[in-house]
C-alpha cells in the first residue's frame, strides 16, 4: 500500500444515525446527536463508516483516501444498535461464498457487546439442533423459524461472537455495540410480515445448518478483558482508574468507544457512545475516566496499550 500522507492524529468521529423500522425515537444518553426528523426511529448509529463525518471536517473515508492510495475505508464496521422491536431473522455470507462471488472481500463475522437490556430482552443465535435446508425453508415460510433457534436471555456486559453463516435475530429492548467485518450484506429469512424483501435462496446458500457455535462471554471485573476474537477483528474492554495510553506501533489501527460517561482523550471529554479512530502511525493518545471498548483488526490482543 502506497503511503500518500502520514496521519498521526486521532480522529473523533461524528456518528451517522440510520433509521430502522425496529429502532427508537429516543436514544437515551448514548449518542450526542438527535434524529433529524420528528418521529424518526433510529436503529443504528454508525461509528466507523466511510461516510461518517470527523471532527476536523470531511468524512472518514475521504481522510483515509488522502492518507493511503487505494484505501476504501476503515478495517471494521462499528455500530450502536437501539431496538424497540425484533430485527429480522437473518444470516450473513461466509468467506467461501464471498470469495466465490468475486465481489465481496470476505464474509461477515460479527460480535455484540450488550450495553443495556430490559429484563425480557432476548436474542436467537444459531440452531438448537442441526436442521436441513428444507426444514429451514418451511419454517421461514410458516413463521416458526424462531422455534428452531437457540434462544438466549441477554444480560448487560455479555458479549456474543456470531460467526458468518449463523442464522440469528436480535430482540427488542436492547442497546448493543456491534463490531463486524466491513461487509454490509444481510440475507433475511423471516421479517414478521413487514413490507421488506426476503432473500430465502441466498440465506439458505450460506446458512450453517449445524448446532449453534456461538460463543457467549460474561462480564468480568478484570481491568483489561478480551471480549471477542474473530478472524479479522478483536474486541477488548479496558477500565482502569489510572487510565491508559495507546501507543500505536504501525501494526494496526484502533477504534475506541467509551462505554460510560466521564471518558477523556488527552484531557478532552468524550461522550459515551462516541468513537475515536486512531491511525496505525498516530502519536500516543491518553485515555482515562471510564471504560472503553477497543476494536482493531488483530491478530490477538493489542500490543499498543500501556496501563497507568
């Protein structure tokens, strides 16, 4: 990759709010922005898309293109999700399908870190037992597909790693941080009768019909915790009273998201749910004051974190 302009500055990202039929008119304290139209139901706040504006002006995509020849976007897609109704039953493409397509760079693994959950909040992740494609097709048609899936009552602090090909659904009453490969491709199997298209054949072509392989991790009291490890991303959580310094070593870019009020970056306040993009060759950046999610391409835990 040809370097055009070295970026050594951490970038504060302005979330892009996206309306969804299952979203909310009120995002609570999670996003320091308001819907542009009265009555809007915001389901997603995109924190690392190429179209996200950055504090210094312009978009994240434009900035990356100026810094790196041929660069098309950040290494990960990071979102906050706000649900007042269930999402569709859906599945994302695998690496094998992506490579065969000739149009997708990879499949789409994702992880969910639960930030808020009502007492009855549920998710459905993979199958209780192995199924056949014909059984899945029939259940999608008659609306019984959720009965085939592993149902889980989510709790704040849990993290779920959802491998590509896993049939899944997110329920109502949740705020979660979602990190995924930057492949925004979804195939819907069932959508509760909403007027949106389904992609049954495409979904069946990528669905993992085996028993669920989803990994569910609980919160711990550790100052630094690795929450999820996928082939192309790692999600970590760090909370320390003394703060920490991120010292990039050119090995990876980082995206950081405060998970509570009170976070600071180099002494400047960061709202919860805000996002910071730290280039691989950035100057050191000091964070303190609240827990943060740390996202990067991996492999393994970041070697760039200096505690205290």
